[in-house]
C-alpha cells in the first residue's frame, strides 16, 4: 500500500491541510514491553529465581499522574494492551498510522534495572530482554527495529552486550536510562561509548528514572513535590549530561559516536549552547581538548526527538527556535506511544516547517539508523488506512 494522506476522524471534513502526511513517518520512540515471562525464560540461575520472585528493579518515585502513564485507549478490541504484543502493535498502531519503520525502546525491568544497586543482576536481565526482542519481536514485522538495552551501572557488561549484538542490523541503537550517579561524560561510561563507536551504533538515553534507585536526586536542588514539577524538571538531567559529554571530550575521543536525547524537548538547547560557547571562550584551559566551540561538537554528534515538542502560540515561535540550531539533521520524529502525552504523526507534521518536514519526519532517522530506502509510491494505492481500519474494526488512535 503506497503513501496516502491520513487524518484523525475529526479532520475528515477539512481541506486536509495540504496533505501533510503524504510522507510516511519513521517513529524513533515507541515504548513496547517485553513480557516478564519472556525475560524469565531466558535468564540463567541464580537470576531466574530472583526474577521469578519479583525483583523488577528500583520502582518509581511515586509521583501521581492523574492521566496515568500509559494511554487508557491503547488496547485491542479484546482488551489486551497494544504495547505488550508485537502483532497487536503492528496492527493497531503501525498499520493505522502507516509508519514506515519504528524504533522500539522497550520499557520495563530491563531498563528500570539500569539503576539497580546490583550490576550483575541488571546486566543479566538486560541480556535476556534483548534476546527476547530479537527472537520474539523483530521477526513479526519488518518495520520493527529494536534498541540494545544496557545498564550504565555495569559498563564492562554493557560494552560486552553491545559487541555481542553489534552485528544485528535491526538493533541499530544502544539504550540506557538517563538517571545516573554522575554526569555521563565521565570516564566511568567510556567503555560503553567505546563499544558503540566500535560497532557503529548511536547511544540513546531516555528520561524518567531520575532520582530512582542508585541515581542522584531528580533535580539539582533535591526532590520535587508533585508530578507536574518532576516532569517539567526532567530536562535538567539532559542539560547536565550533554554539557558533561562535550566538556569531558567524549566526542573528541570517539569522533564517530552519536548521542540521542529521547523525549527531552528542544527549546532548551539553543540557550544552553550559547551559554556554553560563551563560557568556553573564557575558560577553555579547563577543557584543552576542545579545539572548537562546544556547540559545533553538539551539532555534529547529538540528535533530539520531537516528543514532547514545545507548542507555543503563535507557532512561529517554534519555527524560530528550530532555526537556532541545525534541526534539519538533529531533530527526529517520535510519538512516544503509548505514553499519556504522545504526539501522533499528523499532529507533529503540522508543527514542523515545510523545509524541515521530510528530514524530521523520516530522513534523519533513516540516515542515523541506516534504514532501507522508502518503497516507491503506488499509482493505485487503494483505500486509505483510516477506511481499512474502520472496515476491520481497528481502533483509530488519535
């Protein structure tokens, strides 16, 4: 089926806004969940017994989200959650939105245990989960691409896991939590970056674990009171990690490394880089390995995902922000599905300036993850996916 315009049900009486979704999207942040039974099946003893007894990681900080963390409507007609079954995810999400490819960033024990005080157990669970992805998820649909989950609390084991799966073309990214005991530019993490550079895969971090387990507090001033405060403050850890990565010379030491900041927004980046460049001019002796302004290393090595993209009024303010850094090769579309605040392709496409849209919605991700070229557009594409989904009784997720 070739690319067609696709719109939410409430848009059916509009002019389709110049058919913004004629481009099929590549989604760089889809949260699937490997069932605990699949992980337990692949764990050796003594870790299998421990996992079966309920050790799933440090847990959460307990901040209450009145919406719930996951969309309540992300369910199949029989009530099963879409993100926990590859067949359901393909039919009820990929098909409905005609996604070209999607990067599956698996949440659950494998990611949560990245901040466990027991690094050996955490590494074993990550390996079992990665094997479940390769064996149970990727064969289901050629549009599925996975991430190699590793634990930052065990850099040697993480590096070994990256090298073990480095040949897997459909696991094109390494993923770890952004919560940490120290800024991620420090030497503790370098074995992970060395392995990523060796196999040619980007390293990505995902927020939400700040303050959990053995990580430091979620903000520089301690623990917030509520979810609104905590959720807004998450970008602070990204700022700290990014500045550390640059000033500690990670991108000088590993010149082919790419660093992906998932789910952190975009508006904070330009002013932080202006401040960093200004301070570097006066303090460059403290980072003598930087031969160019810090922002130049960021522009060459760092990528961001769109969700949760800022939505100022008027929208021209967003366009001004996107003009303040090379968004054409730094910004990648992401839904963050099925999280409560996800952004669907048609929504994001409306926000992105036309001259950036193709790169943001698909081509930057295609280059980074070395994804196949798109199929040629059909001269006779047939019914739209909205029509097909209605005929088949598939829930259309707005």
